[in-house]
């Protein structure tokens, strides 16, 4: 699962080497906090997929990782099986309209986004504990 780091200005989605390979991505995803429009929790991230992987990996109901292109814009997804996930709608981000991420720290992310956090990035799970 992805690691989510949050500071006072940005959210960083830290990808493991396997996630980087399957998503065809060289760098982590950095999202300015000002571009985060809405965050939703979901038990089935597969219902949130739209478009086609380009580039990306899709093994239905097992794994989906990469950029999904659709008429609505580009989404970045890291979905593993049917586990708890978070959907982050973005407005004005230069690369993506939405992030769909499997993470057990979705509730922690919601709480952390409401907090005033330090200027140094911290794992969202550590911020709310």
C-alpha cells in the first residue's frame, strides 16, 4: 500500500519500487494541499475507475496501477484487491483530476488534512496518533 506524507503545503504519495514498476512511474505523486477539493473513503475502489490505463497495469479485481485516461481527465490509481481505499478529487492539479489509492490510512488522512501540520513531511498515520 502507498505511504501518504503530509506537510503544511503538500500531500506526497510515496510509491514502493513495485508500485513504481506497475504504474510505469519514476517519481512519487506530489499534490499541493490547495488543489485537494474532496476526500472520500470507499470499500470498493474498483467502482471509481474510469477510462483506460495509459500507461498502467490492470488485472481486474487484483491490481490496478498507473494513469487512467478518460474524457473527464487523468486519474492516478493504486488499487489492490477489494481493500479500503481513498478517493481524492483534485482541482487545478497540473497532471491529475483524481487519485484513487488503496490505503489503510484513509481515516487518518481525513483527520490529518483538518490539522495544522508541521513544515516537515510526516506519515498521516503518525500525525493523528
